[in-house]
């Protein structure tokens, strides 16, 4: 029996050509009458010919995009185990609230008096974020995690400049396991980066950090829980040591989902931390809109927070748009407007529907699920570091030694089993890393199905079934691609084939 079909379709998995290959250039999807009694006001600047675009009937257009959508994996289809990304279920209640006309169609230039409800919502969200983090101030305008990170480091730089130390405090300490945006942001703010080594148990080496402290240290940037899925036990000692040296403590809040309601960064000595609303508080990565990365600030950095800012005066809410009053020392404006309104609505809806006890349960269950996965998979796979984890379980490729199967092969075979692969080869401090974050929204049955599949694949790899892995995936719309060539020689523009070229080939 052949594996090929006459149509290129495979069962109900339909082949989808490019729009340019599928559409017609000889006719239009919509016929409009030529206007009469009018004269073009474009003079000789009008288009010489119609754009060379394919045309579709309405059914053709609908089918094209529906078929494409069926090739996308999504959290609504199954577990999305990307480590360090917090891809969890997005409650539809939040979507309903974000689509309310008063929020969805609000213009950023609307007069304050016509947007009091929206400003009240932002102000209440600020209160929740300050309460959950134990921090006195928050900047709402950053658009996503790295942008919030930039906000925190710009506030730190502004504080250093205010002290007249900008020429002496030029060094930022960054752990070797940090997110790549951390050193990039430090450099963007004019600092040099000094890498911190880790311990054998996957945490920042406290003594090595202390040895690097000096009058030239501006800040330390630490992710907690860190990228290895572990809580930094010495975080308070690190903060105290940095503060004693005159520096500031920036905490990467990408993994706040693991400790929300359980630990407050402000109590740990943190001066600045961004929060990914689109991860911890609904709407994970592309699940309904753009990101949002509010940055909470300590008393030492609050005066330098960016504008605009929402304040309450009596029963009225106002936007501070200028560097004035309490914001006279602001480092300025990061973005044109006020942040991501849709994300604000979703986040507050998430918080109000969970309540304080529910948010605490989010953190507890995310850690419980990750440790369940860790213990089950440890039957066949090698943990990156020994002992319990926080929100994500990290494995190395040590268990694949001499099997002829690599991390990439294993991940591709997961696609055949119906699972999106975990994060691969990150963090770099672990060989062939496989980083799995199940989040709190997966049931035990869902986790068991996932773990049973991975354990089955692990046993197959150890049994020498290398063919199963080397050309995987077999059942996806596309088989193994040359990813290196795709990255180095991307084809970003469709070129119409020359007439007769297909026949010549």
C-alpha cells in the first residue's frame, strides 16, 4: 500500500498550497462596477496596473484559512509543555470581559472623563500587583517581559545617575543560566555583563557572587524561580550583599506563576521585577493578544518609574502624562500610550475569579504537577539536577548516551505521539536539556498520558529503535525539515515560477 495519495491530502489532514499558488489571477473574488462621472485626483501618480494578487471566492478563502488553522497546535488541543513559558489554559471568561465594548473599542486618545472605568480597572490591577509582590509601585506601560525588564534596568540606571555614579557603577552580575534577554538588556542600558557561575545543584553560587561585588557593581539580575526550575534559596542573602555594596537587585519575574500567592519578591529584597501578565495571569503567548510586562519597583526605584501612570484623586482617576509632581524624577516615556488594555482586563478578570486563595492554589498546583512529571519521568530519564523542582522539570540527555538518539530526535518523535515538544537545549548549562513545564491547569489524567508516552519513547530509544526517531515526525503535515538551512537561507518571498519551468524540471 502506498503512503502517497493522488490529492496530496492524507485522510482529513488536507494539503494547503500557498495563497499565490492556489488563487486565480484571471478573475476577482468580488466584482465592483466602474465608477462613473468621477475623475481621479491622483494625476499621474495613480497605479499603472492592478496589484498582482490572487483572487478567491468566499468559500475558497474560508477553506484556506480553516485548513491552515487545523495545522496549528494549541493549548486548547492538548498539553503545551514548553519549559519557562507557562502555556496554560486561558479561561474564556477573561476573553468575554476583554471583548466588552467599553474596553475592546477604547481609543488611547479618549478624554480621561470618558475612560474612567478603564482607568479604574488599571488602578485596581496596580493594587493587586503591588499586593501580590509586596512592592510599593508598579509601571504598567511595558509591553512584554523583555520590555518590562528594560523598564526595571532603566529605573536602576536613572537611580544611579541621580546619585552621580553613572561613570563608576558600570557592571551588572548575571547568572550563567539566565534568560538571554538579561545580559542583552544590561548591555542595552550601557552596562557591562559579568557572568556568575552556578553550583552543582543548579543555583547561583553565593560566595562567588560576593567575591565579584565592588563599588563598580550597578545591579544583579536573577530569575527566581530560576531557569533550571529551582528556587534560589540564597536570594535574601544575595539581595542584602548587593545592597550593602550599593547596587540594586533586579529579579526576572518570568516564572512568577510558580510562587504567586506564596512568596512576595518585595520581602526577598527585590528592587525591580517584571511580571508577564500574559503568562501568570492568563493569555499565554499568542493565546489571544499581545504580551504585557508591568514592572514592580521598590521604594528606592519608585521615583524613577516611567510615565504615563494612573493615579486616583478623590473619586476621579487621572493619567500622569508629564514628568511632574511625584513623577518629576521619572526616566521618561517608554511607549506612546498606556499599555495593553486587553491584557489588563484579562489579568484582573483572572485575579478576581480566583481570589487570593485561588492564586495561591495556582502556585501550589503548578509546583505539584511539575514534581509529579519529574518523579514519573525519572524512571527512564536523567534529571538535570537532583531533588524537587519548582514549576518545571529539567532533564539532560545523559540517559540517551550510546542510543544513537539525540534530544532533537526525541522531541520530533513526540510530535508523532500528538504532543508539542518541550523546550529543547535550554538552559545551556545542562547538556541536551529538556525543560518541561506542565502548569497547574493539567489534570492527573492529562499528565499520565503525557508521561506514559514519553516513557514509552524512552524505552524504545534504549531498545535500539533508532529508525523511529531519526526521520520523525512521520505523521505530521511536514516531515523532518532542514532547520539549519531554513534559518540560514530563509525564503521569505514567493517567486512566481517561469512559464515552462515545471515542465523542464
